C-alpha cells in the first residue's frame, strides 16, 4: 500500500457527481444530505462520530467519498470534490456510516450486505462481484441456470464456508471492525449456534 492511506471509495454510485446540500451534526452522528446526479436525495449517515473537519461544504460537487486509513475503531471519510476551486472541505472520523435510503443486497451465501447491486439480477445475469466475506464470486462458483440451481449452490457453498470456520475471505477489503458472521447469517435467515 502507498502512504496516502487510501482504502477505497464508499457509496460511489449514489454519491458520484452529487451535490452536497447540507451537513447536520447531532450528538455523535452526522448527516450529510447529497442530491444525486439523478435528482434524488441521499443521506449519508455517520455514526459514532469522533471528529469533523469542515469548511463551507455546501454546494460541493462530489467526485467521491474516499475512505482513508485511520486508527480503529475509527474510520476516516473524506468528501472529494470534483471542482478544485470550490473552497469547501469535509472529512469525518466515525465508527460507521450508511447511506439512506439503503438498499440491501445480502450475499445469499453468507449474508454480507455491502453490495451496490444484487448478486443476480432479475433477468438472470450475475454481478460478478466477489463477496469479501465468504469469497464467492457471483456468476462463477454459484453458477446455476435458474434460481433453484443457484439456491442449491448457495446452500452448499454456505455449508462449506461455515464448516471451514466462517473466516473473512478478502485480503483487499479490510475486515470490518465489528464483523460478526453469525449475526450476518441471521440476516438471511440462517441460525447457527453462536
Ligand atoms: Zn458472502
């Protein structure tokens, strides 16, 4: 890794080319309202906020929100603007964030749910995303001609993953600080004795 500490972009599709409308700080949460490219409003909600660095961020056209390295359990999020000459800036140090309205597309194998699209679309084409939690690449390991076949594959892959100790698979995506595979499985209706 390089010394800029860049980890990755977060919430990119919702944020890219959006306009930052306002920032509300309340207790240890910060709400950032962004008007997306398509006109709809998204709220980026930071929780467990430790500090905020902000200078007139309203009106910033966003390129991205970048996650930078920070000292756990804090995460550092920097709002990157696409116009260099806008005077604003915004960085947030928080434990977690989410984007509302939040669409959840959990991994059908392990329940991990930080995907921007479903693993298989309704017309039957896979996303080819790789689940950082269980390591399954949708459209590859879970290939099935229909939903029934895919469900069987998911079941087998899940048993394998559980059997091998439910380990975080990705070496690229850092392990989320509060990651709990048992809770995650519960979200897709799989109960295992914790
Ligand atoms: Zn998974």
